[in-house]
């Protein structure tokens, strides 16, 4: 079920039907959480962040891209770089202070998923990404 929702969501991102993509990817993420598949969770979140970016939903971009980058990096997947790159672009557009403010606003939603240590690691993950490009 998670893979079906994920595939449909990704297909809608590719054809730039972002509202439909968001609906499928959110369902895919929920199904992947239920199954415990961290890779599929991370991929869903990465594409969800991309779709939300296209809709200029900056808070949701920060939430989903942060979670996606963290989960993918924790399992050793190089795919963490995609959502981290999106966060880097957004940080460049908003400025450090604006970005940190939005990240702090998402703290209460991020911590239940990846914990305080995961939340605290997000700036390090961004720095790791920026150092690698």
C-alpha cells in the first residue's frame, strides 16, 4: 500500500500536479510509518517536500525535508542529499534567521518523529550537505 501511494505521488510530482501528489505522498508516508520502512518514509518525505516547495508551503517544506533528510541519512542512504539540498535552497532564499525561525516553529512536530537528538542534528546535517558541494 505504501509503495502504491508513493509511486502515485512521485508520478504526480513528475507531471507537476502537486496538490494530487501531496495527497498521495502523505498517505504513502503514513503507510510507510505503519510498516516501519524508513527508506520509503524518507523518500515519501523528500518528494512531499518538493511538492510543498512548488506550492510555496515553506513550513511544510522545512518539516518534511528535515524529516526526510534525517531518516535517509540515518539509514546510510545517499538520497538524504535531495531533501537537504532543498532545505539549503530555502535557507538561502529566506536567510539564516528566517529559516531558523521556521525550523523552530516545526520543532513540536519534528521531535515526536525523530526525537530531540534528531531535531538538534538537522543544522549539522545541513552543514554536512553544504560542505560536500
